[in-house]
């Protein structure tokens, strides 16, 4: 598979399919939270840990977006255009996001007026439209609370070109994978160090636990996968998936802290960060390392999973608002009701809304038709949103 074909829009179905697992996992954990399943015991930990879908998204984005810079080091390609990269990211992310924000604010302005709503008013609207709602308490809006992760990922998009440039400078003269991995490993220390800083700094904003540095290691892990894909020719898919499942299961224990995205203890925060990293990398690695066509690759290439994966970004944008509406429609109060029923109802309705939003915004970020090419190392970068 030539690099020119990759730039033309080639896509690996399984990499799109795994996005559906990530999106459904996030929806499931939110359904569990809204129906009161985040209890301080093993079942509560189980429901809460499906937030690992966020780590899957971050690792996958790091892998896909860093590949053009890997080509600079190992294929002597010219440096990617930062302007073109930025424009493509903005076109892919912002239209669906802005439409969602406007719709949610409209719903809470003219229809739902009896609930406590954070960040109501023009200042909250501006905060959410500019993805700055995570900086300071009280700016997350009902129906949009999941967007803290998108705010973090946008920071990674901005940081990627300078970080990638540094890696290229270090490795370009002598393109050795180990040098690139060591350089990225240094950047991967950002998140553990951030956890220590946040825990030991008096007066730091509580929302700092949700800022981009707290989860940068996951993104860097995906970048390291992009380097490893150039040299790893064999990878045991079954063993890799089992390692990923085991890491996920360990995260259910108290080692990873209480059922929340950001545990209060430094040790638990770091353990959880690393367990999610291992799980996400282990689940994605069989799709990008060694020869493709293994059982995991074939499973995630199943057409329904690929179809959901194609609209997973739009699904992510709308599912919390849909969830809140489904709770009302089903007659459930917050922290009550059937998790399974809420999850299924939210998934079905969100898929329909996401499909419409996807079709509405696609002419902006993907004019024309894209080709699907299932070949080693190929993936459709446009689906990393």
C-alpha cells in the first residue's frame, strides 16, 4: 500500500469497527451512571470502567494522526502541511459539534426548563462553542457533559505538530525506531507528572483533573503504535486481546480508585491511566501490527460494527442529550431505572440522530467519495474525530 493511496483516503474497516466499540462503551457507562449504577463496590466499578472507550478513542487518534510524521522519518517524505492538517481537523470536528451545542442549548432554553442546568446563558454558550468549558467549575452544560474529552482531544490536535516536529528532528538523520519510541516515551510521562502536580499543588483548579495533560499518555501511546507498525512484522492477536481484557478487568478493582474518571488518589490515578493505556493499545495493536486478517481484524470488520464506527463521532456528540431525553420518556428519575433499557433506547435513537448529523455534515469534511482499501497499514485518517 503506497503512501499516496493512504493520503487519498484508504481505510481499514477494523479500525473503524473498533470505534463502534469505544462509542458504545461510553454510552453504556453513561447509561449506568444516570441509572445509579456507580456504586462503591465491584459492580459499580464494572459499570464505571466502560469509560475506557475514551482511552480507545485517544490511542486510535494518536496512531492515525501521527502516521504522516512517521513517514517523514522512515520514508524520507516531506513534512506534512500543518495548515492542511489543521484545516482538515477543524472541518471534521467542528460542524457536528457546533450543531450539537446549538441544538442542546435550544432544547434547554425552550423545552426543558425545570431542571438545574449548568452554564446556562451566553457565557456558557460561548464556552461550549469554543471548547473551553472544562477550564473552571460550572461551565459544563447538561446534555454536553461528555464533551470534556473532546476539549482535551482538541488540545492534542494542536500539540501534535510541534511534538511530531521534535521527534522528526531527533530521528530524521538516523531513522531508528528505538530513538522515536524513547522520544515519545519522554512525552508519555506528562500524565503521571500532571497527576502528581495536581494532587500536590494548593489552590489549583479542581477541573485540572480533566485537562488534556491528564490523559496525554493515551494519545502518545497511539503515536508509539504508529512507530511500532513500521518494524513489527508479527503480533499474536489472541494474546494481545487477552492482555487488553485482563488490564480492563484489573481496572475494576480498588487499585484504579473509585468509580469516576479521575480518582482522588495519585497512585490510583496513575494505575488507572496505565491500565487503560495497556488495554487500549493491546486491543488496537492486532489491527495495525504484523499481518492483518487475523480473527480480531475480521471480527471488527463486521459490517454493522463498521457502519456504527463511521458515525461514531456524531453518536458521541449526541448520545448524552438523547440519554437524558430517554430517561424522561421512560419515566425514570436520575439515578433510577433500568440500565439496559436506557442503554438500548439511547443507542437506537442516537444512531438515527447521528446518521442524520453525519449525512448533514459530510459534504463539509469529506467532499466526494472515499475508497475503502483493506490493506496492511492503511486507515482512513478522516475518521479519527
